[in-house]
């Protein structure tokens, strides 16, 4: 088993990049089918979603745009249970079909908060496309429409996901060793 160290933690290789890429392809195919007669805007939640979003974007076949935001809730390996908008909405999304692009959905706190912000911004509708979903932890009633990788409740890094800012550049996804 391939192990790496990021700061003070050891991680073991969990999902190889080929599987991540196949998951992105599946998500893109679903979005291409669902939005074939639309012009959605992808709302990319920085920093973690930047790699998944860049890969997803290139596989989309309809006319589409992106806009970036930065709403954070994690510090280290813990949720702070407060969603802080470091970069907020910076364009008028009235009447738009919005697809939020996330690296990972955990409890859904960030997602729920973003839905409220987007509702107030009078968008037409909102869907979520996430590279990974912690299926056992997600506890909100709003559907997570496009899920690349359903994963268990263990902290992961790589492919955009960080531990205190480090590890985003790892192509594979790694799981923390207890
Ligand atoms: P939620 O609001 O759904 O509880 O948490 C979502 C946010 O928490 C993600 O955007 C991500 O920044 C962070 N997060 C949750 N789980 C993990 C994880 O296992 N690894 C990393 N790197 N970030 C996580």
C-alpha cells in the first residue's frame, strides 16, 4: 500500500487518478444529457473544486460559463460548522440555471448555505456536481444531483483536496491513516 505524509499525518492511496477521471466522465455525460438544451453556469467553489471543475468543464458539450466563489467551512481536518464567504457571488445570476461544482460534500452545510444564497440571488434552479460525497455523513434533504465518487466518512486529500493547504497537487486521492 502506497503511503505518503502530509504535514503531521500519514495517508494511504485510496482512489487512483484513473478512477477519478472515469467518475468525472460519468458526471459530464449526465450533465450533457440533462442540460443539452440549456446554457448553465458552473459555480466553482475554490480552492478544492478547481481541478475537478477544470476537467469537468472540458467534457461539457453545451454552451456554458463559469463563475468562482470561495465559501469555506473546514479548518485542518475538522468542520468549523460556520460557512464563511471569502469570495462571494460577483455577478448577476438572476434567472440562471446554476450547477455548483464542489470537491467534496460532507455534511452538506456548505451546499445548503449556497442554496440559500442562490435563492436570494433569484436563480432559476440549482444543482450540485461534486467529485466526492461522504454518503454516511450527508444529512440534508436537498438532493446531490451529480456524484463522482461516493466515499465513507474518512478525511481524504489529493486531486484538489487539501490538508491545511497541502496535498491538492496529488493526482490520486489518499485517505488518512488512523
Ligand atoms: P460540508 O459543508 O459539506 O460539511 O463540508 C464541505 C467542505 O468541507 C468541502 O468543500 C471541503 O472543503 C471540506 N471537506 C469535507 N470533508 C473533507 C475531506 O475529507 N477532505 C478535505 N480535504 N476537505 C473536506
